[in-house]
C-alpha cells in the first residue's frame, strides 16, 4: 500500500511510541467481536445478560460456559502480520508501549513485550472473591463449571476480564494515560474511538503534542483529528510502515 507523504520521515524522528489497539485488530485474525460471539447456543442472550458480576452470581455455569466457548474460538486463531509488525517495531524505537482493549492475548502470543490490557485477559482465570489469579493447572484438575477457587471458600473461578459495571484496572489505565502524555507518536489501530475511557487516549496524546496515526478501514471520530489517517487494515498498514522504517535506517 502507499503511505501518506511524510509519515515515515516523521516516525524516524520520534523516540517514544504509544500503540492503542481495539477489536478490529483481533478481528483480522478471525476473533469474533464481543457481540458476534453471541451466536448458536448464545443467540438468545444479550451481552449484558452474560458479562456482568450479577449474571455470574446468578448463573455462574452459563457465564462460565460462554467464556469457555469464546476461549475455544480464540485458541483456533493466530496473530496476523500486523501483530508481528508491532513486535518488530519495538526494536526501532527507544520505547513502545502497547495498550490494548482486546482480551485475547494475541499481542503476547505474537511476541510483544510491553502490553497493557485495559479490559483484562479472557485466557486467564481469577478468584471471584479475591481477584487473585488461578493457575490453569488448577482449572484443569478441579471439577465444576466453574471450578471452586483455591483462594476463598466461597469463591469461584471467573475469567479475568472487565465486566459491565466494573472499573478498568486503575494501574493499567494510569500507565496508559501517562504514556499518552509522554509519547512522541501514538498509533490508534482497529478501534472505533467510541468506548471510554480508552477512546480518550489518542486525544490526550494529540493535545500533549504527539503525532497521532490512525489505522482503520472505517472512519471514526478520530479520523479528522489525526495527523495521519490510514483507511487500511492493520496487517497491510503496519507491515508496510515497518518495512519502510527498516529500509530507511
């Protein structure tokens, strides 16, 4: 693909990068979006009926089974060229922090080393009472849908994701906001720029003087404000950008 004039020259002059990724990034790998997962056995539900603490309290088995089904779907997919390009990009800048709204762990599977998960990780389980992590070996060796927690007598295993009505992890959001204030350039990739508070991060970076690069096949509220807006897939755009940066060094 053809990149906007000046993009590579601009990126060659920056040191600190913030990358924000959303559902579109994972969708390119074949991960169903949150609402697209409500098919088959789950089409009679609304997300709000499954992804809340109250739903888990009232119907833990139904909620656990839905997330188990989502996990199986994620296990079938792989990081795409865009994920791999971000791994390579880490070597080209002084620092690159990757902040994701996705819960599938694909960035880590691709090899990214600095990943902040704003909405948690669906592949990880925690105790419903204490929030402590539960190892997969415990989940596999203990019966129950969901299994009992090893950390609390009344606790159950639950997915380590942020549900409706829950706050984002404060440390994750603080780290992401600080990066937005301090970065020289911010990528917004595959995100609608509608879901708060993550949607505010590119604008925080923009107001702090950073160059903002949006990569999204569709127009968003950020498109007209970004310094560079690429209407392309993450795989195409990031692969091209990384190749050009390597070639220009």
